[in-house]
C-alpha cells in the first residue's frame, strides 16, 4: 500500500511537468544534418540507461520481496516453535 501511494504521488508530481512542457513550433524544425555533432545525443545511451534503470528496479523489487518473505517464514517458524 505504501508503494502504491508513493507511485501515485510521483505520478501526480510528474503531470504538471508534462502539461507545461512546450512542444516545438513548426518554424523551429532543424534537420538533423544541420545540427552540430556536439549537440546531438546518441539514442543508444538513453535507451541503455532506461533498460538499466528498469532492470535495476526489478532486481531491487525481487530482492525486497525475498527479504520480506524470509522474514515472514522466520516469524512463522518462531510462532510454530512457541506454540508447541
């Protein structure tokens, strides 16, 4: 539940940024061949960073689930020993 609230809060904070972002007007179009090389951003770096972030987030989530599951199993085992 805490993660759901955190996700919703982050999503609501991102909405104004998306709404206020200005789209370039048609007269600002510059062909890629006219943009200097130092101003061009290679897409592969951004895609690799996005994939790395998603994989790291997934690994962290699975690790977190594993720790919580191990703690729950320990609690159950302790309660079973206490009940005997």
